[in-house]
């Protein structure tokens, strides 16, 4: 089969690889129909993720069709349409039972990291019963790749961690795919005001289109002017929730300066240290919201590529500002 492999620092490559097979009785093999590229994959390509060794097939997001299941898999059978979670969960270890599957002792974020991932024609999914989700009948599956990682991450690590409430004021720093997904999912809780800050005018335009009440370009006029404008908008108090979705020291500093007394700072950006990883416990709820047409994940997909063009897709996503890229959809 064809697969996208992390070759060495700075380089990914399309290679021919053997088909995966079930190893443990709880495994399934899924034939991918759609996958996508995450900001984390770009970090791996840069050599920033120590757990991911060269030779690894990348990717932790995808939808597909179950090809084969081990004898202990009870919830899925061959031919089922499934969404793959970026987090593998055994459902029985101490952490899984506490709803913290990101710390699962035999799972967590392993796909496209410690084991081969979803940027391939086929993938082996460990703990299939609790790491796959059935796609409801009739749902348009292509944009559901955004439910593998970015929507649960934005909702759990940003909106829920940040305690967004009815009537609260929210500021999101960073209008990349996760920041925009936080903007969309914050609206489940009807905050009074959601403000978005970025340095990319195109992304701020998208933020306005999908519901931001105000946007600020911190690249124009400087940080102090942005802080003053936001304080003026919030009667001098600052914001109840600050969602940091960039991951550099400057934006973390800005987050602290925008916070109202008693406010909550939710740190989604990867700062080298992890404050909270997604547990993907909200995935069933998000699927229901899509089914009920209260969530349209297609809003974040800007580019489509055939799988053969995945190396080009990495270049486009890696130069997102130049290409006005949010999520790139890879179709098999
Ligand atoms: Zn990801
Ligand atoms: Zn577990």
C-alpha cells in the first residue's frame, strides 16, 4: 500500500509499505477514505516530537471503512463506516476510567507517533471498540476528519477547560484550525462576546464570517493597542476566558494580560510542555451536533488533494498563510 512516511528531519516521503494486519485480538484494520494533516505533523517533520522516529507513517486523523477486525472486537464489523479518534483508548485502565484517555497506559496519542498512522491506504487501530466511532447513516463523511482531533481538542482543551459560560466574554488568540474550531464550539455555550486575535488578515476574515464579534490583527499597531481596545470593549475588566491557541511565549504573555480577575486561561497551543491533551471524550456529542446540523465542520476545509499529492499537501499546509489554508482534506 502507499503511505506517507517521516523520512528524516525536514522530509516526508510517499512510500510503498506492507499492508497492516491485526496483531492483538482487540485491533481493527481500517481502509482510509479521507485523511488530513495536523499542525502536529509539521512539528514532527521539523524534528520537534521525540517520540516519533524516522520511518513512521504519519497521521492521526481519518475516516474509513473497517476492513478486518480481531476476534475480541464486538462493536464493529467489516464494511462499517468509521471515524478514527486521534486518541486510542483501552477503556479499562485507571486513566481511561477517569475520562483521561490521553494518558491511557496502552494507548493515548500513539497513531502516527509511536505506531504507524492514518496517512496511508490502510491503518491498524488498537483498542478498536473504544477508538473508533460509527458514522451515522447519511452523514457527509468528508469533513468529519476534523472530528478526529481539532474539534474535540478545541472543545475540551479550549472551551470546556476555559469554562465558557452563557453571557461570558471570550478571547481566542490564534485563528488557525483549532482556534477557529474553539470559536465555533464556544457558541454551544452562548457567550456574550467572542473576540479573535491573529496576525493573518485572511484568517481573521474567516473568523468574522463564522461568528466572531470582533477581531484584532496584533501584527498591525502592536500588542498594547490590541490590549487597550479589548479592555475598552469589556469595560476595562478583560475577558472571562482566554483561549491561547498559538503556543509561543509572546502569546502566553498576551493571554495573561487579557484575563479578567477570576478569569480562566485555557492553553491549547503546544508550548513544549503539555498542560492538557485532548481525551476525545466529546467525540460522540460532536457527531450528534453534526447530525443535528448544529455544527458544520466543512467550514474549516479550504483545500482538497488526492492521496498521491500528499507531499504537495504538506507544502501547502506548511505555508498556510501564503495559501490561505485551514484544513487540507486528503481523499483516497
Ligand atoms: Zn492533531
Ligand atoms: Zn486505557
